[in-house]
C-alpha cells in the first residue's frame, strides 16, 4: 500500500482505512483517531457510511454506487463529495490507496 497523501485520488482509486488509526461508531456517526499524529476526526452520517464501506479496499466508483443507492444524490455530486472527504482523510493519514497495479 502507498500513502494516500502523496497521490491525488480519482474515480478509479482504491482506498482502505489506514492501519495507523482506531475508530468507533457513535450512533450514526463515527470518530477516528490517528495513532501516529494524534489527530482526531469526526464523521457525520454519510461520512460514517463511507468509513464503513472502506474497511475493505474499495474504488471510489464502488463507494459512489453504494451511496447513490442509499441516498437521494446525483452521481457526479456524490463522487465530488467523496473525493473531497477522502482527500481530507488522506491528509490526516487515516486512509491509504491500495497499489492500483495489484487491483
């Protein structure tokens, strides 16, 4: 796996949660904590849904399809919002990109 913070995410990117974090469900939301940096991060309901999906490696496209099925959202807007959230999570070391050559 490669650190996500060094790479730009795209619709074909495959992401997974970092091993350097712990998280917990808070009702419909989630709390994340980076063990190396000490950064705490909170996710709303939709963010928590994304977090649950990426417990196993998934592409942005797979995440988008799952959210479009679950929520009333336009696919392009959904993907844009997913990319923004995942880029922020990558900046905080909470997710990784799985090497796309192996997918």
